[in-house]
């Protein structure tokens, strides 16, 4: 039997939760940072484990693994854009050059080194799914970098900090897997 991708994603993160749980059991106690900061960890879990993976798997229904990987390599451009627009970060010339080179590299691969082929490129829905997934991951990365929003001291315990993201993420993955089964029947 074939396991649908979103179900496999859910099972993978349930397993990760079970591995992490003995390393950070206090996280499930009443008053723990997981519960007092549930919005932050719910959002981090949604963006990373939930949406990013779901969108990536959806992308692979209509796009090739190569295209998904290439679109994902546009991450530097997404990071700079979100950093500038949402977090007010200044973009240096060096960072801009790096993003342009990243996108340029993608175009060279897609056109096989022939710039005139750019007009021949055909995009499929999966390419759009992967663009959204890349933007979601960039936003997650910026949220993760904002340590001011973290509960005091939680980052010092790597297992608890990771579990605080994995548990809500696995819940989101479970919802997406359930929806996949509901839509597929």
C-alpha cells in the first residue's frame, strides 16, 4: 500500500515527537512555555512542519524534483525581501548581489545556458506551490531568528525548544493529512 505524502509527513513528525519527548518531558507540564507561548509555537509549527512540507509535497504532484529544488534555491531573495518589508532590515549591496547570483544560477540551469530559452519556460502549478513554500520557510526563518519573542531560557534547552515547535507542527501535519484523506476519497 502507498502512504500518501502528507500522512507520511505526519507520521515522521509524530516519530520525531516521540524521540524528543523523553529529553524534554517538562514541556508538557501545566504552565510550561509551550502553553504560555502557544501562539508563537503554533505559528512556528504551522509554517515549518505544516505548511512548508505540505506545499512542497503538493508541488511535487505537478513539478519535477529538479524544478522544486531550483525554486527552493531562490531562498536568498525571499529572505532579503521579507527581512526588508516586514522586519525593516537594510539590504546591503553584497546581499543583493548574492540573491541576484542565486536567481541567475537558477535561470542558467533552467535555460541550459541559453538565455533565449527563457521565453520557452513553462511553469506548472507545482512551481507556484514551491514559490509559496519558499516564502513560508523564509518567514519561519525570520520568526525563528527573533529571539526576543522566545520564552526566557527555553532556547538554552535545545530539546525543549525543538519539541515546542515539533508538537504543534505535528498537529498541523495531522490536520493536513486528514484533509488529504478527506479530499482523496
